[in-house]
């Protein structure tokens, strides 16, 4: 019997050839992906911004609790006001002294200092622990340390110190205790702190203080926090403040005795009622 050699390859069904994408098809797919990314990124950015604004509200509530505890330990006096310039109500340490919010740090009520800063804030002057705004205060850097929130401008703390032991270096001679600032229990329905910041001085230098662009978060005296939209009156007042080239009168910020010409903080109060 004669053996017939067989082929090493078995016969089978014909194989289908895999069809590769053409260059045009690849470009179309890449273009579709790019369009989808372009659509999704603004949505994601808005969602992230909204989450940070919510976190800012939470931060303000925690700050409010620190203010409340401090006031409870100091005959209900809250540390509200500014240092020298009428909108510098954010100062913790001015490079020489603890002032405005400084006593709260000295008293140990800034356990989580990052909550004193708005996560939406893009200016490093009011961000936590930056080269322009170092932490902790009164360190070897010799620079001013600012909080990311500003207090109601009810008192100028440049020369008035409360409590007396917070000045650094200590004051020599007799200590005059001025009785604090304002009773916190009398401020329940008033805005005592906001996430607005800025520098306003008599040389005409302005730094806009609108981190949220179209809204701001506020803390009331009862330690509740709310979001307030910029209405026409608030926008007009802010634009006036930002374009003013002379010394800023405190009445532009707080003017409760003249309802026909409310200050910026009076407008904040009106928008929370």
C-alpha cells in the first residue's frame, strides 16, 4: 500500500481577514472624544466649584463655632472689626502684633486653620499657608498672616487691643481694658463674617474681593451660614468701592443710621432676611 504524504496544514474554513481602522475613521473617533471632553469639562468644573462653595459654607460654620466659644469665654464679646484700613477685617497677625482675629489663634481656637480659608479663593494673599500668606502667624518670616474671611467692620483694632495680653511685644505701663467689641448675642440676625476679601487704601490700590464671582457666603451672629447672590445694589456698591481712588469712608461698608444710603454690610444683612 502506497502512503500519500499529507500537508502539515489541515484544511478548514476560510479565515476572515481583520479589517483595520482607516486613518479617516481614527480621526473621526478622536474628534468625537475631543468634543465629548469639551462638553464634560465645563460641567465638571461647575460641579467642582459648587462643591467648593458648599465646603466654604461648612468652613464658615466651624469658624462661627470658634467665634462663639471665644465670646463665651470673654463676656460675650465677639472679635469683629478691622485694623486701620476699613476693610482689613481679616488680619490674624500684622507682622508685629496679633490683632483682629489674632486672639482666637492665641486662645487656641484655630485647631484646624485651613477652615479659616475659602477653597474657591484663587488669590494666594488669602489662601492657607502660601509664600504670600504664611502659617503659622508670628513666625520667622515676619509677614502678615491673613484669614480667608473678613469680619464686620464695627471697630478699628489698630490702637484698641482686646484682650490686653494679646499684643506682641507686651505693652508697657498700665493696661486699659476697653471692654471688648460687640456682644455676639446682639448680632444674631446680622452678617458678622463673609468670604469677601481685598485691599483698599488711600493710594487708590484695589484688589477685587469677590472669590465666588456671582455670590458670597456669609456667617450670621447665630452661627448659621448662607449663600447670598449679588443683586444690583450689592454690585453697584462693590463697583463703587473698587473704583474709589480716595480714602474709603467706613459708611461705604457700614451705615446703619442712614437707610437711604446703606453700606455694603447693611446690604448683606438685607439679603439674609
